[in-house]
């Protein structure tokens, strides 16, 4: 029989490469073959790593020693201080863990925590496969277009109340501003969710990796309302443009130290510790500085203008979409075009993405990859395909009381604006 396919773990069998990374590689291949591609696939920040952080990396390139598994103490202190300052949550440095991306920390958490995982869907592509690989039971909590895809506190309450064992260990993964829909619960809803989590002793993993990209700079952490049960997940990948640096952080409340300790044990037997130069350099990103404040202000202004412009164009074209408040994603729904799409033989979001890519060059991801049923007609688009360095420099020249208009977007984000127009033209020609 040879060594092919002798024994692949059942939990891994049948899984494909993560959708976000697969589309990124496919886009690169299509571009290399000479095709004009408008990439809305991988959600990678368009902005450069701020100069003060790059400088810090250069300065610390010689750091060669293994660092403590939990993280460099000075970095843990900077992260704790960051959450106290930005989120008003009293995090202590000894309760911060640094990982090679928050994705890996999430995997460790799902592995170390024994219990059910509750996830409102649509949700980021990796939560469900991670649970599947580890063999955890996932309960998807239903959301709806009408409810802006957000978790309804009532749905959470009903889900918990319906179980025989109401005290069973549960982990709720909440993510906002959301990947894939760029929005999140209101503060009032977060308070209600916190109350329910407290009532049922749910641990909340609050994935706030896009918190700093809230377009108005008004992110509110649920940890403010449920400090004792919330783990805040954050990192450098999104707001700091450093996805490839692979640095994520988990901030635990003091009474979940047992869980943090368990993650540290598993980390010590797997990746050991995060790259030393990257950890030293990251301190500069979490510390308050004029450069970072300015960088964030302009990144948010650009994302806000672009997000609003896209939502307006799609709404005018009768595509169902909600306003976005953060991150760089939209989750449009083509239900209004169902009959016309059916004439082309398209009746699900997987086929829809495939045909859009083939016929317009616009690369996006199907709602199915984000935990939605295949037969819905929603797709995720990341509006990041532009030169963020150039856009930041131009934005800095434009006075603060002037908004970034369509001309700015067409000049600085042409692949995004043209890609959106191509998509609309394709639909209108159906
Ligand atoms: N979070 C990004 C996305 O959803 C990409 C990074 C990843 O999936 O690892 O597109």
C-alpha cells in the first residue's frame, strides 16, 4: 500500500487550506499568469508598519535569546498598559500572553479549554476549523441580515437556557469590529451579552484584533462590562500593518490565570516563544506616541471614506449591505439578484464567487467560508488592495475638516474603486 494516506487524523481529513490564505495564493497565481485581478480576498492591512516600530525592529535585530514562554515582560507591561489606556480595562502585565499571532493563541485556548464553543455566524474563517481539528463541539448561534449579522443577546440567552446542563463550561467567541461584516454590537447589546455571560459563567473570548480600526476611534471592549470573564484577543496584524510579523496578544482577567497557565504549558511544548526581535520591536507599537496616534487617525479616515463609498455604490445597485463601522470588510448579499443569477446557473455563494472571479477578475470569499449556509448569496470582500503608504501621505496633506472625496479614492485606491464598479456592471448586465 505504500505510505500514501495510511492514517490521517479524522479531524484533519477533508479539511482544505484556510480560505483566506488559499485565495491569497490563488490571486498571486492568477496575477502571475497575466490576468487582471481585483483582489478583495485576503484581509491584510494596506498600511505600512509605522516607522518607529520598524526602527525598533532594526535596533533589536541582534536579540537572539529565547524569551519567556508567556512573553517578554516589558512587552506584556506595554500591552497591559495599552488596554488600560485605550479600553479602560484593568489588565495586569502578569496576565498577558504573547503568541505568534492571535490565531495560534486561539488554537491553544480551544485546546486547553474543555467545553462547548459558542460562535455567532457569520464568523472569521478559522474559528470553526480550529474547533474541528481539536474535536470540540461548536454551536453556531443564528444571526440574520435584518439584525445586521450581530449576536442577539436574546439568541444567546435562549441557547444557554435550552441546554440540560445550564452550568456546563462554555466559551463564546465574539469578534468586533467583525470579520466578515465590519460592524458589531451596540454598547447596550454588549452590556446585555455581558449580563448573560455572567449568569451562565461563560468565558468570552473577545476577538478585538480590529478594535483600533474602528473608523471613528470609538471601540468599546466588552471587558469593561464583564472584566472577570473576558479574554481580550489583540495584536499587531491589523491596525499596525504587521500581519506577517505574527504577533498576537491575549489579556486575561486575574481569575482566569489557571487557563493562561495551561496555554503557557502547551506553548512551551510547541512554539517555545515568539521571535525575540519582533517582541522587542512591538513595545514601540503599544506605547503611546504622536506617530502612532497620527498613523491611526489617517488610516481610520481612509478606511472610513472607502468603506462608506463602497456601501453607497452597492446600495445604489440594489445589493443588500449594512453601513460599516470598522475593520476593512464588507459582507454584501445578492439576494435581490437571485432570479437573474439562477438564469446563469448560480444558486449559492461558492458558485457566485467563482463566477465573479472568472467573469470580472474580482476575487472575494463566499459566505460559506464564514459559517453561513451555502445557499445564501453573501460574500466577503476585503477593501485593502491599495498602496496604504501613498494614501497615508496624501491624507496627511488634506486638512482635517475636509473629507476624503471620491477623487481621493479613485486616485489612491483605484483597484478597489474599479473592482467595485466591475462587480456592479456585471450584475447590472445580467
Ligand atoms: N484575518 C485575515 C482574513 O480574514 C487573514 C489572516 C488569516 O486568515 O490568517 O482575511
